C-alpha cells in the first residue's frame, strides 16, 4: 500500500508514520529526514537545503523528487511505503504519480491531518528532535523519560532551527500557499481520508488506522 500523510508541519505526521512502520512494516519515506541527514553529513545538497529549511522555505521540487525516486526503488519499498512530508507541491504530486505509473503502481490513499494553526504553533515550539535517530518528543504531551536525552538511542535532543517561533510562522504560510491545494488533488481522485489531528497522539493513531483500513 502506498500512503501519503498529508498535513501542516506539527500535525504529527512523523510520529504517526513511525507508528505505522511499527504496525505494518512499510518504510517511512520522509524528505525532511533525508534532507536533515544530508545536511548533518555536510553534503553540498544538504548544506544548500539547510539554508532554505532554516528559513522555513521549500527545497526545490527537482531535489526532493530525485530523493524520493531513488529511495522508492529500494527493495524494501516493493510492497508499499508511507510518505511523510512529500509531496508538498502540485508538481511533486504529479511527478510522484508519473513515477509510480511507470512501474504500474499508484498512490492508494492520502490522509489529511486536520489541525488548527494555534495547536500547531504550540506543538512545534515544544518539539524536541533526536538528530541521531530521528525520534521526536513534545515537552507537554510526549516528553522524553530523561530531560534532553533520547529514549531510543541516548543522544542529546535538540530544538530544530526551523521549530523556532519566527520560522514556524513561515512554514505554516508556505503550507497554506503551496501544499494545501493537494487536498483537492487527492479528493478529486477519491483517495482522500482525514483525521482530527488536534486529538492526543494515541487517539490519532486509532483514527488513522481506521481511515486506512475502512472500505
Ligand atoms: P519536515 O521535516 O517534513 O517538516 O521538513 C522540514 C523542511 O525540509 C521543510 O520546511 C522544507 O524546507 C524541507 N522539505 C521537506 N520535505 C520537502 C518537500 N517535499 N518539498 C520541499 N521541501 C521539503
């Protein structure tokens, strides 16, 4: 099954994607994680991307489309994958469709994470991320067991540069301007489902699994 988790930054797509990975074993393809990893490794692509990410802007379509094309060819993606943070523009969505069609596949479902900007700002401001393994925490609702330390791998947790208040605003504006149109794109294909992402994480997981399994 090929599933897209669609929604604004901070709506919990990454957290829920990891839960689906644990439940169903499909890999999570997160362009944000791929770009952060390239930036940590100091590759030219990663460093260029970081400049845009730190301002809350989108990385060029051709860059992220290239990353997804390469990753989706891997053997572990054969029986499906979960897209988290891709596509973010109409051009990316169309490129994804073309790429899948070339191997006789298609997107099965896109699940829209509905959340208010007020909740998103609060969540993103309190988010802490492990740069080593990608685990995410939320100081109010999902804190680590030991302050500032990743439960999974013991590395130090950081606040992402783009989770700082001034950048959060730009990221939300970019979402409304460039990504929100994808809702209509998938709705018109009869592939859109939605979940109330303002709920606590466990309730969202229950609704998400329902959305993905209901006929
Ligand atoms: P995320 O971790 O999904 O919130 O992504 C963090 C940042 O990476 C975004 O604010 C963008 O700068 C960049 N990024 C991630 N995915 C994409 C994408 N599909 N298209 C363009 N830029 C992206």
